[in-house]
């Protein structure tokens, strides 16, 4: 029976499509169109084209996969030759993610080196599963970053040598991927220190420098609800806010962001960004002296997109402020970032608008997603602290926040012990 794992027939899961990535990303190639055309010739795959229309979340959509543990076990055996030794579902916003420790007897000729720390099986939500070009882009990006010495989850090929496939699960089509697990703790699981805030800024700058030369044609057209450019789309979801004063606050932030940032969008430097550098996606480990935690890696590249680099800084700043629970800490994070990649003074002026916009996104979309699935408590993690922070930033200290961040950065950099 152990030798016939790949002949298992499943009543509710059927193989549909899969795609191969069999080449190394060429950092010297600046022509992404030619690069992708060459890739298609080498692999003899069908041409991967962007969807004819932009696919973004619409009100009323419930896109999270409906999956059982039996489904997960069957997928792993059939697609990856993996028999589960241990399985745990991980928290996730719209996808289903499972941590897996496999039985050593893996029957997959394409897994040459086993990841001793385990794997993460990702079952992508029904909306993002329609964006197969974007899934391909993510795989290429992860392999590219690994070569740039950025610790991130490496994609694992299935038994057909593909980095992902599309499967029908309980009448829904979902992309299935397997990634190597990165050991360590999540940022929110350890004490928040000034050193860790500074380190987080440094690591984000290193990540963005590594991404600067990466290109993929999918990112030229990819859009998602979570891009900061999509903040005006929040108006479609404001019905979920029952407090009229909070609704007016969000409307004011949207209007101000449109006027002060989006109207100047073409003046900002653009590149591929992580797009969701938050406390759930930053991996930390104890330093060699055992006294401090340091950032060692980053996970979850599902929100990568082409945007102004300043948006990346603002998104990271937003979530780190939520963890630190005070606005002054933002200066320490920015000091870390600028140690590696200095910001233009004019760009820094727009950070406060972008932070407010990201807080608005998180609060509105978190409330909306919970209204669709009341069992998903993860989407509410920013609610209580988020409303406190957005009111303090926008209503109380907005005019002085630039000076607050600059002063706290200078204070940290000039103290004798960091």
C-alpha cells in the first residue's frame, strides 16, 4: 500500500493544471517581457497571460478555502509524496496554511534535500487562485531572494516538478503550494525592544534593496485590495462600520490620501515590495549572546506588488507602531531603515498619510472579513489598538508627527547603549 500513494483517487479533489519553473532568475535581464518569453519556450508550457480583467475583492465575497484535515493529508500524499507525521493549521487571513512535519519516507524525486524544520502547505483563496501569472511571479521572487541571502520560504516542487498546481477542492478551484518552513519566533511573540524595532527597519531596507532589480511581467498588471493604491476602494466596504464617527474619520483619511498622495503617485520611485511587513510575517531568533532577539527572515509574499517604495516603509511602520503601542517608536524603526537606505526628505513627509491609510485598510477590511466569517478572529487583531492609534495619529498629533519621529530617531542613534 505504501508504494501506491500516487494512485489514490479522491472524490472531492481532482488534478486540473500545473505550471513549471525550471530556470534561474537572471538579475542582469532588464527586459521582463523577453525574459518571460524565453521561459515559456524553455518549459514548453502554455503561455501564462494576465487575466483579461483586474480581479479584486468585492463586497459579499467569501473566498477562504473550505478544507478538512483529510483533504490536506490527501493533497500532500498525491501532490508531494509526503506522509504527514505532524500537522497544525496556522492562522491566516484569506488562505489556509498548514505546518507539516513529514514522515522521512518521502516519495518525490524532486525533493532532493529535505527541510528538517518542516513545510507549510498553502491552499490559496479562490480569488487569488485565479491569478496564475502572479503565483508564478511569487515562486520566481522567492527563489531570487534566496540567492540574495534573504531568508524566506523556498517553494518546493511537487511530484511532477511543478511549483504549484490548481486543484478542485469541495467544488472550488484553489492553487496549492508547498514551502519550506523557517524556524524561529514571530515578532509578536517576543518582547518588543528598541533594538528589535531598529533591527526590523534595517531588515526591511535590506529586503527592499534585494528586490530592487527583480522584475516579472505579472507585477505590471497585478492589483489587490491590500495595495495602498486601492485605499479609495474602501468606500465600498464602509457599510460594515456601525459607528458613524469612525466612518466619517475613515472617509476623511481616504479623501486626504487621494489628494496628498495618490495625485502625486507618478512622482515616487516604484519597485516590487513585500507589501505586508507585519508582526505575523517577521521571523526573529535570539542573538548569539542570548540577550536580544534579532530579525532573521520574512514570510508571506502573497501581497507583493509594484508600488512606491515609500508605501513599503509606511506599511512596516504601521504594524510596528501597533505592536509598540506608541507613536514615538516609529522613529526608531525609521532610523533602522535609513541606516541602510536613506529616505528623501520630501518622501518622509508623506509617511503619515500612508500610515493613516494603512490603518484604515486594516480596520475596515478586518471588520468586513469578520462579518463574512465570524470564526476568523485573526482578522480582528488590529481593531482595539488600531482605533486608538489612528485617532491619536490623525486627530491629536498629525501636525507634529514628523518631528516626533525625527527626534526619537536621533535620540536612539546618539545614545551610548542601543
